[in-house]
């Protein structure tokens, strides 16, 4: 099961430290999502990472940084609605319904499905899926290794999501918890 981290929307002084710490402790991929920050602020973060660390970064908001820093991939969302024509890298996308999963699954390496639970970081961003719906989607093979659970995901919910056959989890608000690094150490054992 992939464990993916998504950064906070605003650049902070701790970003480089957090990204390095998460990767050291077993996070598979980091989504650098900074819609409230400039391209130069994102560029400054990427300049501080090693080649190996940059190879685990999927960029949101500024696709040109993919080429500039040889990143892992580009994420499609409201801000980036299509991939460059000559693009051959890792492809990911945000989805908010099973219909979108069906429509886009064959075109992407993985898809975020959200919000699975009530969001930790986005107030009033409530779960869109009932347990029965998730169970049915799992039984029908709709939830599989290409579908990543996002939205309110905490470390204690990972076994439940694994039982539903999600290919991974995306942590956003949970990685900014003061115990996140300690919990990651436990998961990576």
C-alpha cells in the first residue's frame, strides 16, 4: 500500500525539513501542492532537495517545475486541467466520485478519491462516501491499487482502507500532527 503525503497549501519554513523527514521515514511519494504560494517559493523548496528526493515529488500548480527539476510527475486538478502534449511522466488526478474513477482510471498511474472521511485540514469538507458504498465499490473491483484514499485519512484508519483494497492513502492534515513522524516510524517497521 502506497503512503503519500500532500503538503500544506502555503510555503512554510518547515517544508524542506518535513519533506526530507517524511521521505526518510518511508513515505513513498510527496505531492508538492502549494496553490497559495508562488512558483519561486516552490522552486526554492525543490532546490534544497537531493536528486533522489526530487524523484519522489509530484507537482501540483506549477507543471513547468516537473521539467526544471526532473520530478516524478504532474497532478491534474482544478488548477492544472491537462498534461503537456509531450509529457511522459507519472500521471495522477483528483476525483470526487466513482464515475470519475471509472472515466479516468485507465489514463493515470493513480487517482485520489476524496473526501473519504471528514477533512482534517479543510473545514466543512465532509465525507462523500458511506461505508456501504465503499464496500460495494471494493467488491466490484472499482477500488483497487490505482485508487488512493484522501480526505480525513489518519494513521489509525489505514487498516480499514487497506481492507477495502485501496492502493494507498494520501495524508495531508495528519502529517502536520506533532506525532506524525513517530507514527510513520511505527508504520515503516
